[in-house]
C-alpha cells in the first residue's frame, strides 16, 4: 500500500513532466475516476505552492536585509552638535554604543527598527486591553457556533415535507385499535429469543444485499440516530448489523451484518448498473411499507431528482413509508437506484439515489481499504426472465431494516 510520501513523489514527477507517456495517461485516468486520488493531488499542489511562495518571500527578505546592511555600513557617523547632548533613555544609549562598536570592528550593524507614534499607541492599547479583547473574541466565536448549531437543530427538527419532499421512514410503534391488542403485544415473548420482549423497533425501512458476504445498502435517513439495527428477512430471521459508512449528501448507508449465526446471502442474482439509465425505462421496486414484501412498478420520469439534484432519479412509482432504502431495478434486472423519498405535492413522484453514485462510493471505500473487500456480483441472473421470475429470485435479498434508539 502506498504511503503519503509515495503519493507525493508520484505527483512531483507528474507535475515536473518526468513520467513516461503511458504512466502519465494511466495516472490521469485514475485521477478522473478516483475522487480520493484527485483530492490528494490538490492537497499536494496546495502544499507545494505554499512552500514555493514562502521560499520566494524568504529569499526576497534576505536580499532586502543584505542591501539595508550595506547601506548602513556606508553611512558615516555624524559629529555630535555643540552644546549639551540630549539625555537618552538607557536602552537607547546601549543601542547606540552597540552600533558604534560594530562600526569600529568593521562589521555591518543590524538594521534599527523604527516604529511610529501611532503604532506605539496601538501597542500600548493592545497590552492594556488584551485580556478584554480575547474574551470578547471568544464570546463572538461561541455565539457564531451556537447560532450555527441552533440552525442545524432547527433544520433537523423540521419535516422535509415543508420543502415539498418527504423521506419514507415508516413508524412501526402504532397506536393499537383496542386495549386488548395493546396488552397482548406488550406481554408477548419472542419464541426464538426467550426472555426478550417482542420489540418491533421504533421505525423501519428497507435494505438489500450489496455483497454475498454480509454487506447491505439502505438509505441514510432510515438509520439516522440509531443505537442498534436488526436485519430481518422474508423468513423472519433476524441478524444484528452495524453501519460501516454513510453518505449523507446522497442518502446512502452501507451496513455489515455482525452476527455469529450469519452464513452469507449466497450468490446475488442482480448486477449494479454503473452508467445512467434512459428516460422512459420501465422500472420497479420491492420494499416493506408493511410486514409483507410489496411490489410496485412504473417508469423513469426524470434523470434528476428533487429540485434538479443530479444524484437522483425521479420515478413514477407510488412508494410509501417503509420503502426507503429499497432497490430500484430496470426490466433486465439491473439495479439502477436506491429508493429515497417522494414529492408530497405530486402524485406518484418518487426519488431514488442513482446506482452510479453507490458504485463510486464502493470503489472509493475499496481503494481506501475501508472494511473488508467489497465483492460485488459479476453476473446478472435476472436478464431475459419474466417479472414474476425476477421477483421470486429477488425476494430473498431484500430485507426489513429495524431501527432501535
């Protein structure tokens, strides 16, 4: 694995034009495809530019000091005026004596620093009021941070529907229709986990398998603020999962199952599409807006999401709370997106994060060595099969994500 010094040596050779044509082309291709490598190059350029500018300023300062020293050495000492000499402060007398000794020894005296009366007053003011000004500056900084924190908390507390967009997180602690049903649920003991109450979680969403060995994908807003997560499959088997990476801007979260009873998903039947999908393509999704798996289909109605966000698709699918994090697939069984939210003022207008952004995230994590290698499926077993056949193969790879706070 390359160290920071290796990267800097590579970038220095690249900027100096010392790389062979093949190496230069390969590096430029990597820079275009790998945001992390491009970031490292920008940091290298910023650092070298700063050091170069500092070196130039330092050299110029030294030249000016040398010129000033030469000028001082060539100025003859003036004879003192007749009459009583003015009384100088002891510091000034010591300074003048030192300069005369340097002239007598044939050495260039150090340049004398002269400051104006205005600067003297400013320095005196700063010395006498430094503590007060530092306290005022600290209070101002705290006020700015408090304001920003308050704004962020306010935005978090606001429902996305205020902006015409709502996420699809499903509340599962519903009020029971009668007292008997509520009491039965609160006292029921989970037969598969003796001694624990059947706690369905505070809310839930949908997730689907990313790799055969236990990585999953869901929406970031589904797991936001979670203390613990449970993944439940169609057979009501539950596994403990933990988030390994989140991308808030594109509403993505990657989870990993951390359970000794988990043995793997098996070979995934679908493939992940890295490019853009075409407008008007037939698409469908599977999710858990209720306890059973639900299918919905429609078409890709726009290549951008809410308010023109190019990281999302708009699809004409009637999604409901609980569909968040579910897979969006085309007719050939390629996964093209992750269901995220819907527009409240438009009938059947839903949004999904593009699979191309998910693939970029996985590629950057793999390059950075974040977690185990992400072994994505290489083939598509759904292509050429009917929609019911595709759903039968898919349903074992789509899960309920139950969130506990």
